[in-house]
């Protein structure tokens, strides 16, 4: 009797599912910490070279928000560009000084594109569009597209235009940042009609996920703690420049400003890396303010940060793709 009970017990245990087959719930893994660096203006050819080298050394991919008047001389702009509400040949940021300058810039744009960086639109003449209608924004976007498409002709070397340039102009300019981060109700409808995939014209209280308005992702530069008092400031070089020196160039204290900026970048990063892993966005201009303090701080920050585990230094389209993949992974976990 005991023998039959033992045999039956063994048979019953053999028929039961293996304990190893029942897996306990797996803890959620942290998403990658994304760092998104962008440059407004994208004009100075020396800084094109410097930023492309920085990206190559650190593995970072950038977004360059290009102002289109830097792809035309003032003589040409007088014939082809007129911003809404302004006279022809006007630009708040000027024009290219020569065809040679345009040629160098066009080559840098193409080099950046081939290296995996993102080229976005910063409109043309850097005017404040807070009162612009949808038609006004659409007019500015059309001027941008025409300037980019015509860049090699404007440079006087149309035979150098790379194969694929026209497709790049038509399909790869997907992002926009408004000059002065100033928008109007007409902006989003015009962006959608023009085929843009994202807008990066907002400011947020801290690092935040992109909001969606009328179906369009909208990124915002965050307010980050800075300085001895940890007062918040927009994470952009110009805003640091105004805080540190009232917007007046001060090369004497450049090292101090660099240290403060680097400390702010590090603290903003660490808060997310050790926390919720919300993407950190930092904005820069193609101007080395306060003796290059903010560009030097950026270089040091990316050099020490982009190689960390679970960190991705990406441009805006890459960030959107990664966020979409994270959502898919979250849905598939249930």
C-alpha cells in the first residue's frame, strides 16, 4: 500500500508543471537616459567644424536649427526674401557675407546629415512671430525650403550639389524651433501643413516629456537649477550668458562661468539619471559667449556623460523614435 502511494505521488509530481516554468514578475528596467543637445542659428562655419568634431569624439548626435538667411547674401536676399510684416532684405541675424561662406556652410550641413545629425528649421530672418498668422508662418517655411534647396546655386557651385540633396530638403527637415521661443496660434497649423514632425519651441518647469498638441509632439527646454543659490534658468547658453554677465561679454571670468555651467549641466543630468530618466534637453547658439565658456562646458559634459551606461546622446528625431519604442515595450509587457 505504501509502495503504491509513493509511486502515485511521484507520478503526480511528474505531471505538475515545473517550478522553473513559472517565472516571477520581472522588475521594470530603467529606460536609457537621453541627452538632447541642439544649436540655434547654425551659421559660423568655424563652429560647424567644432561641433561636428565634438559629436564625433563624444558619439553625440545633435539637432541644428538653421536660420535660412545664412544661405543667401544680402544682395540675393533683397530679391528673394521678405519676412511677414517686414521690408525685403531684412534679417535680425544678417546674411551670408559671400558665396564662399555659403558653400562652406552647405558642405557642413551635408556632412552633418551624413553623420547622423538632425537639421531643423529656425525659420529665416529670426523675427518674433508672436503675432503671425498661419499664412505668415507658412510663408516663412516656404522661404526656408527655397533657400535650402537653392543653397548650391547661391554658393555659385551648383555642380557640387550632392546626389540626394533635393530629397533631403523635401523629406528630412522635420523639426522646428521658433526664434526667441516665441509662438502664436497660427504656428501649429502651419507646421502640420508643412509636414513637420515635431516642434521644440516650448519651455518647461523642469525636464519633461514632449507634450502633444493637435497630434504634434512639442519639446520644451527645461528650467534647471544654477549657481550658488540654485535659482532656475532656461537650459540654454544665452540665458546663462544673461545671468552671468547681464548679456555683456566678459572673457575675464570665463573659467568661472564655465565651471558654473558645467555644474548646472551635471546636476540636471544626475537628477534624471538617478531618478525618472526624463530626457534632458540643452540648447546652444553658434556664438561663443563669455569667451566660449558654455561651449567648453558642453564639450566637457558630453565627454564625461555620453559614454556612461544607459545614456544616449541623441537628436530630437532619435529621441522620438526611442520614446515610441519604450511605449511599445511597456504595452507588450502586459
